[in-house]
């Protein structure tokens, strides 16, 4: 079986490499992302570091669509200096939801200096595919996610707290059946956020989460 990229796939990759305008790059990345080929992973990750938000969004979408195959390359190339690229990479990992990204999401949500990174990581903690972990691993992993999200719900940036609410809602849904005590704890924290957060948008999002749950 031939595992080499086709001529058409190579053309998509080359179009990204040779794009000579901002819009041209966006269009080329969208075409490459839509091809859903593993060979696109390195260049899609490279695009995350460009100063082109439109192209970065398209690259994130493409990496999320490729899924598990993109996880290790993303983890191996996380940029400690370019916070913009790191934020986009975290967004891709969050969108994929693979448990291999859990450690970096936990650390980034709690400790990254960039609020855009913390926001993406906090949201992603609620969307981990827990079923991909063993039964013995799930409880500890969800507990760590819960504790981190509680910490992040006190973040000084309201957009990060908003993302923490989104993460808490999704985590509550995941634990509701098997861990009713955790569910009640999460539900109680959402009620506290809905009543006490200093930002209207965060309070409103917490109230929405409560109604949903």
C-alpha cells in the first residue's frame, strides 16, 4: 500500500508554503485542512506560529479533524516563547480531547502567564475523552481536572473564569452518573459562581450551566 501523499495533497502543502498574501495563506490552509491528511500535521502546526489569526483558526480546525495523530506532534512542538502559537496549540489539543494532552492542559490552565492559553486549557479540561483512560485512571484524572478548574474559576481574567465554567459544566456531565458526590460539588461551585462572580457574563454562563445540568 502506498502511504505517500498524493500529487493533489502535495499541491495543497506546497500552496501553503508558497502563499504570498495573508488571504492567500488563509485560503491555502483551509484547503489543506479540508484534505484531512496526516502529512499536513507539521505544516499546520507551523502555521500556528504565524501572525495570521485566520490561518491559525483554519490550522486548528484541521488538526482537530485529523485528531489523535496530531497529539504527539503538538505536544512535542509546544512553543515556550511564542505565546500566540502556544495558545493555538492548546486550543487544538483541547478540541481533540485526547487524554495524552491532560498534563499540559492542567499545567497551562493553572500556571501559564498568557490568559489566552489559560482560557483554552480551562475549556479543554471539560472535554477530555475520559473513556480512553482505564477505569483505574479516570477517577484521579477527573479529580485533578476538578481541582484545577476550581482554581481557575478564581482567575483574575474574566474570560478565563468563563472558560472554567464551561469546563466545569462538561466535567459535571461526565461525572454525574458514576460520581454523584463530585457532581454535587461541581454543581455547588457553579451556584456560588452564579451568585458571587464579579462579572455579569460569568455569572450568566454559570446560571446557564446550572439550568443545563
